[in-house]
C-alpha cells in the first residue's frame, strides 16, 4: 500500500485491499444457516476468516489476503473449499 | 499494485484502487442535474473525470488517483473544487 495524503474535509479516503468475492444462493433460510455453520467450521479449521454478508437465501463471501496483500495460494484453497461446502448435499 | 493469482472458477477477483469518496445531497432533481453539469465543466477544465453515481437528489463522487496510485495533490484540489460547486448558490 502506498502512503496517502489526508483526504480533504468532508471526503472519505477509500482504500480496499484486493480480495476474492463470491455470492452463494440457497433455496431456504435453513440451508443458508447450515452453510454458515459449515463455513464457520472451515474457518476454525484453517484460521482464515472471510468477511461475510448474508440474507435469508444468500451469503456473500469476501476473502482478503494477509496483511493487505493480494489473496494467495492459501486463500484460493480456502475459496475452493468454501465453494464445495455450498454444493447441495 | 501487487501481482495477483487468477481467481478460482466462480470467484471474482476484486482489486479497487484507493480513492476519495463523497456523497452530495440536493433538494431537488433540478439541483442535482445542475450540479452534474457544473461537475462536467470542471472535468473538462481539469481533465480529471471521477466516477459518478446519482439519483434524483444525490450524487456520489469517487475520485481515483492516476495509474492506480493513491489520490494526490491534483485529485485533492479537484475534490475541493467539486465540493465548492455543490454549495447552494
């Protein structure tokens, strides 16, 4: 990340680190909840905690790299597992 | 910007350059339109074209730095002028 000048008064300085994003859709609230539970278990297992947003039938997953860097092999592996967990079982 | 690995299939790689953001509110659609016109003139004058989003009574302005770099003195000066143009005249 490069150094930034302070924003002018009234403006917000926006600096988002690179990430991987995916939206997962589910048929019901119950399935959404079950996916969130599986995702939580995966996070505890891997130590990798993505940003999550969800509604009744969807979950938005944003995976950041470590220390503001681009997502690397570890995050890509996590993303693959997170996607597999969303498949109907 | 650091090099990134390609995202896994189905995922979107998100890489937003740093920016300055501000939302301007207006009392009417006419005032919003008038502001957009003034902003367009400022862009032509300065050669600096921010990203714009607007509704009937608001305009969201996002100013990026050049070449994916953080906003610098030129962008900060533009932001100041853009804010001044939004003041009720």
